[in-house]
C-alpha cells in the first residue's frame, strides 16, 4: 500500500473515531477493511493512536492497550446519558489513567499542522502573511547578528494596480495578485521567504544577501511580473516597484529595516514631473555604500555612492575629467563581498563643491 493511500485510511478512521455518533461495530468493520497485505492491524492502530494523541506505542503493546480503550468506551457509553466518541475514551485512558498526555487535545497532528499553516499563510496568494513575516525576520536578524552575516528585505508593490481593480474588477485584480505571488515564489531560493504584506504589497526576506544581490533578485521578479497578461486589451499593464534595505547596514531593528525598504520603494516610483523613458530600472539612495574606483595609484579613489539601481550607479568624482570607461568594486558596509563593476558615464554634473556627480550604466 502506498503511503498516500495508507494516510487516507488512517485519516478516515480518525474521523470516525471523533464522530459524536460513533458506532463501534462500524469502526471495527472499517478497521479490518483497512488491513491489507504488507500492513498489519497493529501497525494501523499505532498510526491511529499517534495521529490522535501524538503518543508512540509499540506494536507489541498496542493490542492490549486498544482492548482496554474499548472497555473504557463501553463503560462511558453506559454511564453517560449522551453518545460518546471513541476518541473520548482514548483520551481518558491516556490522560486520566495512564498520564501519558500532559496536555490533552482533540485535534490530530494533521489538523494541528493545517491550523498552523493557515495561521501563517495568506489565503489568497498562498504566500506567508504579515504575522509570519515579523517573526521570521526577527529570527533571521538574530541569526545574522550571531554569525556576522547580512539579511536583505525586498519590499514590492504593483504599479497601476488600482486602475486594474477599478476598470476590470476585483476578481481580475485577485488573479493578478495570485500570479504575482507565483512569480515571486518561483524567483526565490528555498532559504528565502516570500510574504504578502497587505493589499498589493509583497515582501521577500533574503538571508545572506547584500544589497547588490538583492537588486538582482528584485529585477528578476519585476521582469517576470511584467509579463503577466491581462484578459482584455484595455491599455493596462502590470509592473512592479521595489525597495531594498539590508541588516545591519540600514538598521538593526526589524521596524527600521522595513521602514527603510518602504522609503526606497517610494523613491523608486516614477514621479509625476519625471520624464518617461529616462530611467529603465528603479534607483534609490543607499547609505553605507562605497565605490572603489580602479586605475593607477594616483587615480585610485574611494567615493560614496549617491544612488544605485540594477542597471547603474551614481557617485561623486574628484577629478576634472571622467574617463569614457570606469572599473571598480561596489562594497556595502558590513558585507564581506565586493562586487566588480565596469561602467560607462551617461551623465556628468558639476556640483557646488567643485566635484562631479557622475551617473554610470553598467557594462557587460
């Protein structure tokens, strides 16, 4: 018998045993019917007791124990005015008489697992919910603090989602949320956690991931979400805004990290006065990020990054003339990894301090 079939039979017997109108004769027939080649009656009883109580009983002891439970059920049925379930007799034997259960419960392990899953998942998208997010992020931050590593938080929302709801209706909007959640889940590693933060906002918790790697994850998700097709040609499309914050460079509490990711999410959104088509990827300011420019000994310099995105970076430059091609390494504070970058300048503005503000696009 395959495991799924055996689990199904155990679950069916467990339901019969919990039923208020329990029939001992029917239960015995179903129990014998569940016994097949390769699975003994003792094995089924052991599995059934474990499912009901969480207590492991050996196959050698389960026969006499089960007979005693049957006698307890008969005694309770005669003594009490109403019907008595088999599980009532089982709990009485295990808890009151044998003290094998310190905290008796009437739910099976399967039911407990289901309830726990429902408590931490969003019913629409299947992603983790906001309650799980805070607990999980607290654990990951504590782990990173002990190991000296980093954790990034990626906050995302859907651009133009209100227009989709208003023009196409909430069922279509819900479908977009479900498909977005699927693309987020498919874009993450097993150690990452995707959560629905609320409405059209989503969060991904990325352990051992600094800002540069988190931007790669964010852009991968954005590209996949942008390919979601709406059911009607109404001039609407799906796109994603995102902001990233990293522990401990951006803060040491989960509230501050979430706040910083929200600030950068807002900064990455197109502004009403911003010309369209100027910037292909979202970009935002990040503290604690430096660029180590390569070159000759005299030309080598370390400068603070002004803002960064998946496709480029801007920084202040001390020279009078910017080379046509720049090479360097991007380093985030508290991160042990440096990210090589080859860049070409696309904008140069002289600041009041005399330095140059250089905006570069990555090459290669």
